């Protein structure tokens, strides 16, 4: 599997933005206070947080496995987990990867299973839609709770508006991808026909692209044709968020903070909106939003809130990068029909 990782100027720019956000955050929190807070963390409780937090990635990998079995992709569970973690690694280190890492992940699946790219892409995107669903169902549930028993203003109001917008857009995209009306494919075909009518030399390329659009559309219709499967798989993926809430509980305990369930629930789910930023893996913006939410719900200093943000990312994000990189190295060879590597 050859996937060159090149950053370019734009990539370097976004990594620079990430570093700048971290620098500003640590400056505001006081670096010495931050380091002191890190030093006070209980290592045993934090180790439990790491184990529980990492399990959320395994839940998402199992969603992939369920989709592979449904779509007839022959991949054992162990290899599916490695493919998911490899894709997670590439998706997380690539600027703007949160908006378009699925084509890379689909290439990994296609290259390692011998499945056509169109089916692989439909599986990956469909599974990722289901894996993203819990964040927004939990987020909307939390916002409804606040509206009923508290108040929504300031930062929470901004997050509420953005969350609703994402749910509406995401739901529309999922419907267009999975529905049988072929509306999305028709729009793409119309655009390609316009291009072909203006550039005679592009006719063969346009026809090839139209055939690929048809194949991708058919694959997505198959991926979304069983509502019961979609509902049960989306329900299963909610376990990943439960694992993250439990992980944050142990992070707070390691820092000597007595956590309540409702603030933990809200912090984990509301802060996910910040991962949609163009920085790699949402780094920098996520920690800023997470720290702000911690200070909003708990009477702690900013240094402690930043420490909680960094430690939480060390349970749910950074371990996935390390294991994902190692997994990617193990996928250099493609399996042969007899199960051996070549």
C-alpha cells in the first residue's frame, strides 16, 4: 500500500495554526500552572481513562466490520480494525481530513481487500455517517436538557445553532446518498454533460466519469437499503460516546475533580463540533473549545481545564494516531486468496 503523506504549504499552514492556538492557550492558562497540574494527575486513574477512551475507536472499527459483512467485503475482524486505525491516522494528520478523509480510507479498504473502489467508498462513508450520528443525537439531547432545565446562551447558543445546522445538512446528504431517487447522481451527471458539451476532447473522460458516478450511486443505494440495519448499527455506535464519557470521568478523577454526569455528557458531546475545523484532527480548536466548556461547567482554573483537555485527547485521539501508524505499516502487503501476504 503506497500512500505518500505530503503536507505542502497549506498543510504546513494549518499545522502552524494548530501550534499557535496551543501556544495562546498555554499562555493564557500559565505554562507553569499547566505543568504543575499535569504533574498532580494520578497515573493509575489516567491509565484507566486511556484504556476506556481507546475502546471508542474499537467500537467505530466494529461498525466498519458490520458494514463490510453486509456489503460482501471479505476482511477478517483483525484486518478491519487495522484498516480503520490506518485510515484514522491518515484522516487525523491531514489538514481538512475531517471533511474529506474518506476517499483515502476507501483506497485503503480497496487496496487491502481487492474490493472495487466504489463499494469501498460507499461502505466507508456510510459507516462514518453512522459513527458520527451519536455525537449529534447526544448533543441535541444535551441541548434539549439545558433548554428545559437550564439556559442556552453565549457559547452554548453558538454550539446549538451549529449543531442543528450540521444535523440538517448531514441528514440531507445521507438521504441523497442512500435514497433511490438518484437525485445526487442526476445533478452530477448534468454537470458532466455540460462539461462534455463544451469540450469535445473531454467526451471520453466525461463518459468514464458518468459510468463511475452510476457505480458509486448503486453502491450507496445498496449501503443504505436496509433501514433496520442502519438503525441497529447507529445504536451500537453510541457505545463509543459512552466510552468517551467514562474516559473523561476518570480523567477528572485523576485531577482530583469530582465530576457530575450531566457536565461530562455535555462537554464530550458539545466539544466535538470543534473537530470540524480545518486544523489536523481539529487539534488546537478542540482543546480551546473543550477548555472553555470545562470552565463553564466546573469552578476550576483555566490551567486545570487545559490539562483536562490535553489528558482527554491523550485517551481518545493521540493513542489512535500511534496505533494507527503502526497498523498502516502492517498493511503494506495485500492479502492473497489463500490468506497469505504478498
